[in-house]
C-alpha cells in the first residue's frame, strides 16, 4: 500500500542566481509620506471644543495641569507690576493701623488711671 515517492532537489549557484533572477521588489508601492496634523491651530481648535469637559483640577489632563505647565514657559511679571503698588498700600495701611491701635491703647490706659 505504501508508495515510494522520489524527491529531487535542485541547487543553484548563488552568484549566478542573482545575475539571472531579479530579486528586487516591483509590486510594492513606495510608502506615501503622511502629513503631521498635530499643529498649534489644531490644539486650540480641540481645546475650544473640549474646554468645558476638561476637569478643573488634577495632576494631568486638567486646567490646573495646563496652567502649571504653561507657567514654566510664561512668567507673569506683568501681574507683579500691577500687584506691587497694592502690596505697598497694604503695608502702609498696616502701619497706620498699628499706630492707631497704639494710640487707642495709650488713651485706654490714661482713662483707667
């Protein structure tokens, strides 16, 4: 029942094979370069679209995270120029309050005598 099968192997010389047979690919197309759609305009388009859905607080993916990361690049020296006169006024008012409290205390001590 068993049949005898004869196998025959043909070996080609590699140097002659490359000269006779074209081994380059002809059927595959060259890859088409893809355009990078990640642009600043796209970022702000998505930000405006998703603004209300972004959580306010959080270590990542939040408005707090955006402010923290943006603050690394943009210092708010403009605000400090606006704030400094107010801080000076607060200091002056505190000094006036201290003097007024000292006068009140002195008058209270005089009346108790």
